[in-house]
C-alpha cells in the first residue's frame, strides 16, 4: 500500500492574465516536476479534493462535502470540458465506507465541476480522464462553511478507505492559498445573482458566462494596480499554513476558525481545506514527508499560489 499527495493552487486566470515570464516559467517548472513525480508513481487511483465556484453546487442543495459517482467538467475559462474517469463502484464503496465510519457525505451521479477539478487533473495527469479519479467536493465558498476540523475528519476517513484497497493512491488538493476573487455572496447578492446562486446558474447562457469571466479578468487587472481593490494576499499566513501541514500539526489546523481565516487571508482561502483533507488522507497511511514546496504571491492570478508534494515516510509499503 503506498500513497502520495500533491496539493496545488488553481486559477481560472491562467492564459487570461499572466504574471511575468520568469514567474510563469517557475510555476510551469513546478507543475512539470510534480507531473513527472506522479507519473513515476503511476497511481492506480486518484482522490481529488476540490471546491466549486457556483458552477456545479448551489444553494438549492449545498452539501458541505459530496462525492461524485459520475462527473463532468463544464470547461469554464477555457479549461478542458467533458467527463471525468470516475470508477463508479469504487466511488460508491467509498461513500459506503465513510457512512459506516461515521462521516456523513452527500453523493451525486450527475456531478458538475469547474476549473477547480479540471485544472489539476489536466496539469498533473495530462487530461481530465487520464486516470481513475474519485472527485470529492468541499464547499469553500457558500457560507456557512464546514470547519477545518471536519475537513480533516473527512480526509482521514477517505484515507482509511483508500488504505484498504491495496492500490497506489494519489491524493490531490486543489485551490488556495490566501485569495479573494470576486465570487458572489448570497448575503450581498442582488436579485438576479441571488437567483443564480439558488440554482439557475447551473446552465448559464453563453453571453452571461462570458460576462462573468470578463468580470473576473477585469478584477485581476485592477488588482495588479491596486492590491487593496480586493482582499490583499497574505504570504505570511500562507507560509505558516504550509508549515502546519508539512509538520502534521493537525490540532493547530483544527483550531483554525472560519471567520478568522476569512479576515486574515480572504474568503476563498477556505479552498485550503482541500489541502487539509488530502494531508489527513495521507496521514491515514502513516507518517509522511513533504517535498518540493513552492510558494509565491501572484497578484495577476489573485492568488497566494502554492504547491507541495508528500509521501509516506518510506515512500513504499505501509503495513
Ligand atoms: O464569476 C464568478 O461568479 C465566480 C468567479 C470565479 O469563478 C473565480 C474563481 C477563482 C478561483 O477559482 C480561484 O482563484 O481559486
Ligand atoms: Fe478557486
């Protein structure tokens, strides 16, 4: 039984608003190196933890966590569209195992996902259907949000299930770190946006989809000029968070308060619960060591942008 982990920030802005060539090169190198490391491992199963951005999950029924038995990517911001390669029986077994393990999760046979899922699959594995993947949604934008502690509990339980499979498993956490792109909030939405957040946004007319994307692109262009036009990035918080994960300090991660994290690092920072869940899943295989940490605040992508890999300490079998 072996497991590896790769966490990686995502951004829909790549290719739309990009940083300077040297920064872009550095990020591409980081991703290429992670991709090679994963290819060497040759995972038989990928468990991908990702948020959504009101593209697949809405306030009509918003679960804190949801596992897909089938999933398709919408291809927002030019990311790949189409079905993910979900091993349906295994995904079902995973839900069953979680429920029996005391962790209640939702499930979906028609899961709609956005760049949060498709970007890391494409970048780390080469295509969104390259490997069997169990998609695990974590609500990171639709308040009220699940806690850091529950993300850890979910991850640990998924790790226990994965361990029972006797396969090479890769855990992926998608999103984060500090950032607050212009994702709408129910509390402040006008009537039209409110209607979209309640569910009518599931299949946006193309013109509205385009206008929505342009709004994010314009916000990024403005943020480059004025880093107080949105919640500022917080490199200090980001580095501290990565350290907590590297050192397996789960009690301190559990203690992170949602409102405090929003205040310090921005509302979309809750995407890092995907990293917590992925690390917790890996921890169910035993002690781990991290590798190739990368961090840089990238205003062009409205993101504290990070990546980190990890594997069980021997890198081989865990009894
Ligand atoms: O346009 C909207 O309503 C939502 C904007 C959006 O989808 C932004 C997403 C940004 C990220 O995924 C990110 O920076 O993590
Ligand atoms: Fe995101």
